[in-house]
C-alpha cells in the first residue's frame, strides 16, 4: 500500500512547488504530484526538502570530539591531531564502534542527512591482529546504521604503508593495515554484512596516495565492482610536498595523469589544487568531497571551490571527523570560508540574483547522491523516499518563501530547524529528535564513560 505526505511547499528538481503530494511504496517514490488537493486523512507538512548525503564520515571519531583542543608543546596541525586520534582509537572495540556510530548517525538524521558514506579503516584489534570475523568492525558500523535507520554506503579502506616511498607504518596505524588479498576477503565479508541494510551500497576507499602504492591501487580498483571509489587527496600542504618529492607530481595531478579518476570517484578534501588540477578534476565528472567544518577544525586550508564550480565541478559535503554534525552548518562553512578568503559575499551563488542557499543545497544533493551511488536524488519517482520537513514556525523561517527558506535554513538559524525525517520511507525523526534517540544516547553514554575512564 502506498504511503503519502502532502506538503504545502516542497523542493522539486525544478524548484519550489506548491501543494505537493509525495507517494512512496517499499521505500521508493512512486509518484510526485504538484498543484493537488490534500485528502482529509492525509499526513501533512508545511515545508519539505530531500535528505542530503553525507559523503565522508569516520563515525568512531564522534566519540573524541573535544579531546584534541588542548595545545601541544609545538605548533598544532592535522598531524598532531592525528596522534591524538591514534591514541584514542587504541581503546575501541566493536561494541564501542556500534554505539558511537549509532549516535553519530542519529545526529546526522536530526540535521537532515539521510545517507552516509562511511570511510571505514578501523579493521583490526588494538594490537593490529585481524578479528576472527574479518568484518567484525564493518558489522559494528552496520549495527549503527540499522539502529539509526540511516542509509549506508560502506567504503572499506585499503591502507598498506605509513607514507610515501614504502615508509613503515606507525604503531597507531596497525589497526588499518591490510594486503590486496586481505582486502578482497574483507570486501566479501562486508558485502555479506550489508545485507542487513536496505538499499546499502558497497564501494572501495584506497586511503590516500601516501598509504598505497600504484600497484596496490590498481589491485583495489579491480575489486570495486560497480561501487564508488573514494580517496583522500590534497588535504594537507605537507602531503602535497611529500607526493611531489616521491613522484614528481601533486596528488590530484598524479591521479589525473594516471587516468584513474572518473565519474564514480569522490576525491575527498581536494583542498590544495593548482588551477590546472581544479579545471581538470571538474572535467572528469568526479565529485569533490568537501568537509568544511573538519577542514576548519584541523586548519587544513580553503579549497578552490569557486573555480571548481565555475568549471562544472560537482561536490558533496561530509562531516569527516564528526567534531560537529550539522548538514546546514557544513554548507554555511563552505560559503563562509570563501567569504573570509576572498573578502566577498555570496561567492558560491553562481549567476547574478541567484540564491546562495539554493545553489549550495542542490549541488550537495546531486553530488552526494552521485558520490554515494544511491541513485537519483530528490523528489522524483524512482528515487529513495528520503524526506526532511522543516519547522515553518521557527523564527528563522517565519514569513520566508521558496529560496528564502534555504537561505534562512543555512545562514539564519541559530537552533535546529529540522522537524521530521523519513529515511527510505520510514520515519526516523519526530519533533526534531530521533525516534530511538533515548536508547541510542544511553548506549553511547555507557560506551563513552568506559572509553574515557
């Protein structure tokens, strides 16, 4: 039997429409009709937008938010933060990861993300030994997705060395390491685990050029099947300099020159690119996975987003370290970073008189769906029934119509605006809170108390 939701206004692929009925069956839209009348017994809302995809998450890092904000003896950077992260993850077991992932994913749903790309590299036990069940940690991620109800694109990560030129791994990296044969077995076990998640997608994630050799990268890509490929690239200046020293080329330049990148790829961060790299990456049809809050938190830098978009580039947004989880906040930070760097306003709006909020939201919606392999995006027949309703009585939205709604959602709200969320046609958020948030939060609190004791 079809389920329906009548929306006084809804964001369709062509823009805002009035009196819209969304109809779905088995978690997929079967019809979207505008300019219709509501039935007497029909569920109804004032404002609805599609759910966004979170293209890049390390769920377990949600549990260490706030623990790396004490200055070290020298100058802090991504690399000093990474050492804090390595020490923290040494404590995590599968049950901890399941609890933390469920909490992170519930928070994502509460802000309007309805699918997450989990860049999953925590494979082994604290000593670096494979679990008897190779997919024990992948199953923990799956458990978090099932508990929260979020859509999942699982991206098992291949990590083989500590740095360029076959640098030996540090002790903190022991839990990540694998071989091509071991990775093939891990993928098979992960594929089995994902059967518990409706609509799940399996991709591959060679961690970065510093963590894989060219031969290993080719071996990993041979295992990908039809799934997406995600990779960290050009996040840090030191990474770019090390890649130049080892290969004579910059990370994105090297990937482009080898002919690897196509529309199935998501290049995460892409922060430090030359103009030539920026234009070439845009031309491949790949998605750039920008993570603005984490990139600001880690002091990574500011990506050349205006040039990338002007050249037809696609992007998605990710929460990465999950130091904060806020879909609108990621879009706001993406624009604000450009304003600070360029000393201009409405940098990413595109054409004159265009709404910055609409441009950011639509681009993140389309790019997120492409990067996560989730099929068509938005309120169209055949798309997954992911729906986010907004509180029209929120002070930031009162009196706002059409594109003003998105501009105010992203740039004007000081407290949550999301009211309800359906993920794959099933309601997961009601009254701004996850329907199972109390139980998920209690399990998370128990795990965190143990981890921090």
